[in-house]
C-alpha cells in the first residue's frame, strides 16, 4: 500500500510539474522533460527486448536458425537508443 501511495504522489508531482512549461522555460520543466524521455527510453527498451526474446531468441534455441536475421535487425533497432 505504501508503494502505491508513493507512486501516486510522485506521478502527480511529475504531472503537475509538466505544466510549468506554460509559465515559461524554467528548470523544473526541463527536469520533467528529461524524466519523461528517460522513462520512455527505458520502456521502449524493455518492451522491444521482451518482443525479441519471445519471437526470435526462443525460436533460435528451438532450432529455427532463419531467425538469426531477426536478431541482426533487432540489434539495429536497439542501436537507435544511443
């Protein structure tokens, strides 16, 4: 219960601080923007890794070696998250 309440408080504070961009360019809005971009990058990395693992790595382990091409393309996908 405590983690849920903490997440609710932090999420609310970040959402409110995102609206500070309306009063001008300030440090709080810059921190919030970087926080959102960091969370988005982590989410994209995690969901892409899960997709690649389920659809390519598991099939390569079962002997379907044609999916090595998928792994090469996946490495190119992760390369954009520099």
